C-alpha cells in the first residue's frame, strides 16, 4: 500500500453548507474584486480577506514536472475524479489537510467552533464517498479545549486519522504550551518528509519508524511534488525496508488504515 500522508483540499462554498441552524449567521461571506475578479471570504469579526484559490498549475521541485490538477479533483467537487487521479499516481490512500484554514481566521470561539464543525462534516462526507481512500485531519477549534476534544472524538469515527494544527495557535500559544495537553491525550504525531530532504541525516536522528511522506497534492507551491511517492519508491538509495516503512508501514500505523473498502455513509449535517 502507498499512502500520501500530506495531501490537501481546497475549501469551497460546499465546505460551509454544514452549519447548524443556530450557527448560520456565522457563515463566511463571499466577496469579489470588481476589477480583477478575484474572490475572497470574510468572517464575522475579522476584517481580513481570505483569497479563494483557483490556480491549477502544479510543479515538482525535483522532477521539473508541470501539470494541471483537474479542478473537480483538486476542489473535491467530484470525489471520483480525485480517486481516478490517485490511481494514475499509484496512490492508495491520501490524508487530506485544509488550505484556507492553514492561516488563523478569527479570535472568536463561537466562529471557530462553528467553522471547524462544518469543515469536519464536509470532510466526513468526502471520506464516505471516497470508500475509505480519502482519510483526513480534523480541524480542531483550539480556542475551546472541550470543543476540540468533542470534534476529535466525532471525527475519529468518521474517517479522520490526524489532527491539524499550526505552529502557533490561539493567543500565540506554542504547541509546547501545557494548555494543549488534554488535546495531545487524544492524538499522535509522525514526522513528514520530502524527497529532497537529507533523509540519511533525518533517519539517523529519529530512526525509520516515525517517518511518512506526502506530495502536497492540491497546492501550487515549492513543496508540491505529485510524483514524490513514485519517485521515492523507484529511485531511493535507502534500504527497501526503510522505503516500505515510510510509504506504507508507518503511514498505515499512524492513520490506522487497512486496504480501502466500501463505506456506506449518509451525509453529515
């Protein structure tokens, strides 16, 4: 099994269709620049504008490849399109992380809880439609430890296998802050790597039981390398056992994954 431990979704209007009736007034507003046509989201209590990504070009830093990721696959408006592209890339399972949520967007607890809840239900539906091949990282509303744990427990039963966090979270807390200890009791972490990392050095420091690898699928930046897993498997000078651990054993253990099987999930509201 080949597992891409760092792939992405691009948030769309569909992402915010899972707000409860009581929270609908907290949904983000879509704005458009009349001159450029660029689109943005703005959240209540936040004056910043969050750009809606529409670029499709993806380049690999090592391979020099340049290709277009289909919109319906990248945006996951068509889950089966993503599955077909995964088949082309030789990937069995992807672990999905957010895009817009990479940046903090609010200081209000109620907005963060409602937004994370909607995002997580969207990802749960994608997981269900993806027949177990699209695992995901839960967006935890860290401004509320209680709500974070509640979301993590719900998400674990609906395809989530990781917790998404930033290096600095609510109120400028580092991840080493004891504030997060109750959340860590619910989660485990692995180290991720890229094909251009000094892997012998990394392996010497942490061993080969804690490394996983990702392609950054869905993003268009210098870290994106759609064929990273194939390249690593075919051309790595590392022992075959280490390669297998990074692409399969470690990722399988960290995600709790078994070979994909059909799931019959109803939409989550």
